[in-house]
C-alpha cells in the first residue's frame, strides 16, 4: 500500500530534525562548548519547527517509548526510526565533509554507563509524556521537552557521555551496547510510569 504524502512529510521531518540535532552536538563537541545546553536548545527548536509535522521524536528511544503505549503504530514507528538513523548518518557525513573529521568521543562500557543513559532517557520521556498526555500547554511543549533533555543529559553525564539517543550515538561514532540499548529501557519505563500516575 502506497504511503500518503503526509507520511513522507513526517519522515522527512524526523530525518531533518535528527540530522540537525546530531550536527549541532558534533559541532558543540568540536568547539568544546556546553553540549548539554546546545542539545536542549536544539531539541526545543525542533519541537516547535517539526512537532506539528511529525511530533519531533528525533530519537529512536522516544519513538519506541511512545510505540509501547500505542501512541504510534508499528509500521510508522519503524519508518520513524529508519528516518532518524539516516538523518544522523547524513549529519555525520556532512560534518566530516565540512570540517574534515569527527571529534573523538571516548566510550566507556559498563553497568554504570547503562544506568546513566537509562536514567537520562527516563527524565527526557517524563517531559515528553507530560506533553503527549496533554498536561502541558502546547505553547510550552518545546520548553518542557528541551529542559527535560537538558536535565537528563546533566544527570547522565555524571557517569556517561549523556547521549540518551541511539541515533545521535551512531552519528557520533561513539556507541556501545549501553548507549544503544539503555535509552530504550529508560524511555519505556518513563512512559508507563507517567501513564499509570495520570490514569483517572
């Protein structure tokens, strides 16, 4: 069955949003600026720019979390994740072309890193859940989600690189099992907990 133009617009939004976030993170690391604040600001902007089109997941963990509570259907979730991964890799190639190489981001494996990435994603998804369940005014959605990412990164950074996004980790070429899996665990835990807390 052919997809409607609306679907392709959503996938394009996810690709562009993830590419923008990945490129901004790469640039902030290269310039040694405050990466958590850059990531939070960029996500804030992506929510306002692409939120009306696709919801601005720009993170496979966000998509899986919302899929787990049936806020997005399986075929669409898979297409979102594919678009996000393509966007992250495209940003990586563009950055290498423009700058000449990628910043080195060391990867430390271990349970502490996994816990940190899961915890960071947990707080990100709490903010997203508040928006998705209509507990936040739409005008404030970007601010809430951007600040939730900032909080998640700051907390995760105590023990990990604070990526919280498997697609961005791929774009950074800085990934291991904790960076690729733990955000999904934290995301699913957060959406179920929030759904339970707000269920009437």
